[in-house]
C-alpha cells in the first residue's frame, strides 16, 4: 500500500479507542483510553502523516528521499527534525563501526556538510 492510499480503521471497546493506518511502510495502530480519544487520535494521525512526508524511505516524494536523490549532486535544505535524525543515525552508525540499519546513509559527512551549507 502506498502513502497515497491511506486507510484508517476505527475500533472502540469499553474504554479504549484505536486507530490504524498504513504509513511509512508499516501498519501503525494507536490505542487511547481517554474521554477525548477521537480528538487525540486525530492529532496523532495528523502528526504521523506529517512525519511520513518528512521521514519516509517508502515515499519517493518525502523530504528524506529528496535528500537521497540529491546526494553528491546538490545541497538540500531540510527541516531541523530530519537533520537531527540523520545526525543521530550517523552517530550510531559510526559508533558501532559495523554495518547497521543506518548503513544506507553512507554519505554521512558529505550529507551533513551539504545540509549545513544549504541552511546558511
């Protein structure tokens, strides 16, 4: 399922309201027990949709994928949240000195410099 075909599932039990959606390559389910669960779930899923557009490696139009496409070619300005995520990934990748889930960010230092340059 692509990010363009979002499906939400609503489930209510006595005190628990849940909502699921396929985002960022996974099905995400959030369950809340609260008097305003529907409003809170609306807020959560608004954020999740925003995060998908920023961080998803499964969406060719996401901000992360725009960075990947421009790697080694031109600087890209990114949201501070994405910059921090990349910086954290680089830190953990370098600390382990072995292949990790962040190894596809092998352009690490040059990406970090490009992001700084683009933001100045």
